[in-house]
């Protein structure tokens, strides 16, 4: 059964997630994630990582995001909204290039992100 988290705390996590990315401090972003976290995105394969689009473990996620940050020197996210459930949050934001993205973040009992999925608009 999923662990239930307070909606106000989840919304605060969404704001902190945006602020951490906007700081361009990768370690600040990674403090929000559990060691055994998993990340899925269609961009993972495009950057030469796992062609399945999923990375397992914080170390692999760190390598992927470090590369992405070097390729995106102007990275900036503007929060549009947050959506919560008992064990997850969706952060809806717009990036520096105008793309709107939904990031699904599932949490463990300690409030750390254990699963993330970047969802991009299909063209």
C-alpha cells in the first residue's frame, strides 16, 4: 500500500524541485532522490544512455543529468502547477525553450523520490 504524504508538503517538494533545477546545482537536485531511484525519459536514449529510456540508481541518473546540464547552459524551469496523490506529485512546468513538460515523481515513506518520469508532449 502506498505511503500517504500531505498535499501541502508534496506541493512544497514540487517548488523545491523547480528551485533545485534552476540553481543548476546537481547535488541539490539529487538530495531529493533515494539512492535506488529510477528515472524514465525519452531524452535518456537520445543522450547516449540506456536505449530503454530508463536509468536505475542515483549514480546513473547523476551521469545523465550532468551531461544534460553541460548541453543546456540556459536551463530554467517555470512552474505552471503541481498535482498530488497520496504517494506522488506531478510537476507541470515550462522549460527555457518554451516546451511544457509534466514530471511524475513517486515518493518513498521518507519522502524521497524513488521514481521519476519526464513526460513530453507528443508531436
